[in-house]
C-alpha cells in the first residue's frame, strides 16, 4: 500500500480509501448494501490489516446508520483512533425541515455534532461538504468550516461534487480571509467517465487539492460482470441502482480493451480499471466499497498492477472524451 499527502497537507493517506455506503441498509440505501455490524467489522478490519488507513462515510448513508456502524467497527478493530484517517460528509437532507440540509452555517454546526455522536469520536479528520449549495454564500460555508477546525472538531475540510470554478472560488475566499483551505475534492472519475479531466483535474494539480475518487468502477459496471445486452449476476448493484450515468458504448469498449490485459495477468477486469485510475497523477485516493471481504481484497490487489505505457495509451484512446470547446481551440492554438 502506498501513501500520499492529502492535498497540500502533511497528512498521509492510503491510495485506497474504504467507502461505507454498503453499511446499514436503511431507506434508499438498501439498493447499494445492507451490511450488518459483524460483516462491516470484518471488512474494516481486513482493510486496516491491508494497510488502508483512510475511511470515508457520510451522514446521509443509511440515514445515519452507516456512520454509527463505521465508528463501532473502528473501535471493534482494536486500532488506535489515531491510526485511522476518518472522513465524513454533510449536506444532504437528514430531516424534513427546511434547514435540515445544505451548507449553511446552521446545518454544518448541527451536522458535525450529530456525526461526532454517531461515529463515537471527538474529532473528524476530514469533513466534507457533500454537494453544491446554490443558495448559501460560499463565504458562509468556508467560514463555518474554518470555525470547526479552530474549535478542534475537525482537522481538515473538503468539498464534493463541485464544479471547477466553485472550488476555485472557495479557495480564493479562504486565502483572502485566512481561513482553512479545502484540502480535497471528492468526485466521480473512472475510465468510463473522464469528464473531470476537462477543467477539474488541471485545477487540482495547479492548486494542490487532493482528489478522492468515488465510484471508480462506475457503479460496478466496469467489473467485467455485465454484458452489453444488460445481463448481470443476481444481486449486482447496477441492476437495482443504475448510477452513475455513463456512455454505455464507450464503457463496454473500455471493458473489451481491458479484458485481454486482465486475462494476461490472470486478474479481474475490475483490477485493471482501478489500476488505470490509480495511475493518473491528479488522483490521491480511490474509494472502494465492498459487500464482502473477498470483493475488498480483489479491489485492493489493483495496487500491485502497473500498466505499461502502451497499455495506458490504448486505454486513454478507447476512453477518450469527445472534443469540447474551448478545449479544442486551446489545443489548436498551442500547436501554432
């Protein structure tokens, strides 16, 4: 397991981050997973034993139950709290009231107290805004996060699912007032969905913001278990929860290109898909969820795979995004 600084900080995190969306199983989250405490304990312990020191959850996963199970699983592992970099998120609706959601100061302050209680800890290593609040001024959000850092409830802050210019504005506001800078962006990225390479990836590299990748297997579609005609094994996640959206033709072209690479190494297609994401210079850590220890171990084994330059070029070509303005114009001008 390799370790990388979390953005422009001195905090070292593993290249794999354990996702906990499969823990609990309340409400709409049953379509993703409904693991009980004992199974979650095994997965968390196995991840920690493999060198993973980074765990990500959110207040909305299984309506708060995932946080509770995650906190208990860390305690049940017998590891010191300081051995784990624990991340959670706030933004989504946790109640029926108009202020039970969003990135206002009020909801952030309420949310962190509730998360600390469910997780059974007195601090959160990385506290992230789980979505883009288009009502609350970004100054209010960034200042509230800075206050949490100063109060000791939170050590680092980040955002998730934000546009490039929104991230840049938050960074600018933090720099202007001397507030805590967002250290990370959590975003969707996979060989079948490389959209963030257009604007977000260059921003991350320029501003030294870490990238936590969610759904690097495109909701399981890149596992190699699905057929072009839609057939999949019973219980497969995409059958009941077809997310995130992808260009299926491009995705299956990618799978066709990855399959011989996997067969040559006698590994799963999923490992090749994960190895491709890990090879990208703007990626800090990829979040992998699992329904059992065997699935977790297969995903973590992707860290051992080194794709050749020729293989990377093949996969870059088959997964290439269609040209988009102003990118194609900038490229033309750079060649003059």
